[in-house]
C-alpha cells in the first residue's frame, strides 16, 4: 500500500487517511456462517493485520531536512516520529491519535521515502518528456532506492492460508467487493474468497474436461481394441487431472476434483457404449 502526500507528513496528510480508522466498520473478515456476527466487534486489529500489505508513505517535494532534535534520522525514523501518540484523553488528543494509532495497528510493517522536486520549476510542466539527465540527480537516486525496495519487499498477493492468487483471481475478488459495496452490504474477505474459488474451480473442471474429451475424440479411432482404449483413457484422464490441479483453487474436500472424475467416467462410459453397439 503506497500512500502519496506532498511536502511533509503533517496532521492534514494524516487526516486524509481517515478511512483507515473506519476499516473495521467497512470490511469483515468472516461471514456469519463461519463464526462472524455483524452485531459483535470480532474483527479486531489483529485479524486485519494478517491480510494487509506493507504500508509505504511517499512524501513528494519534501521540504524539510531529515533532522529531529538536532540528530540526523532515516526516512523510516521520520515516519515513526510522525506517528508518535500524544498523552491525554481530550477530544483533540483523541482526534490527533486516531489515524496514527490505526496505522500502527493495521500496518506493523511500514516504511517511508522522501523525494525532492524532480526538476527545476521551469521544467515541471514538461516533466513527462524530460530525459533522465535533466532530472535532479538526488531525485533519480531516491527513485531508484524506492523502486528497489518495492521490487524486493512487495509480496505476491495472497488470501487466507497464504495461497497466492493471479491477476484473474484478483479481478474476481475486486468485482465481488465492488458488487457487495454497491448493494449497501459490508464486504467479507472470507466470502469473497469462497466466491472466487467457486469460479476458479468450475473453470478448472471445464478446462480439464474439455481436454479429456478433445483428446479422446482425436486419439480413439474405431474400431479400437479394449486394451488400447483403456490405455488412452488412463493417459487422457491423467492429463486432465494434471490440468485441473494446476488451475484449481482451494478445492477443499476435493468437491470439484470429484466432479471432474464423474464427468470423465460418464464420457468414457459413452465411448464404451459406442463400442458395444458397433
């Protein structure tokens, strides 16, 4: 999660992250059928941390020196200093602490990068077309440092259990979240993953079944001897199963694999019936 702001990390920039303080109201981890209850505050910070990415604060056109109390500090230390809480229980103190506390709780892994202006003021209007040689060398150095960190630290998107997902799966998740939000309901991470798994596994069954059917149609030439037919069946079945295993997602209990095997058995039975009528 990369958050951009301009100038410095200040109260205004932190207030723009107000949605962080509303996450437990806007997202649920579990559905009711799996131990969740919309009337209970079971979605605590610890549960959300398991799903949230690294938090990276990017400060563009940074206008300060990285010095605190007369000591040079790193960008991360600058961020942590900006997230320090005030003591007290007044409304003003609570409003000050809320976004900071939420960032600390939800994003235990966090970092910060600051960037000077990329070029002199007269060149900013043409920044997109400027060659790298025309950019401030410090900005170029900072950009390389930032990119290296993202490429090294940004983990593959995963769901509960550490299962990685690809772009198609992620698109399905996003669509599920958007549809839920548009309906006025609260998105549930667990239910969205279950919905995605259903779509992926049904597609895996269809792909594997099509491979078996196409291969048997191509390879079986009538009349055919039973030993040869049986061997072709075993080979095509193994290939189809391999395709399914590669494409399936969290097929808990082997429900969809069983559906594939039933389909293959039925198709093979139809071929045997053709032989019997021949």
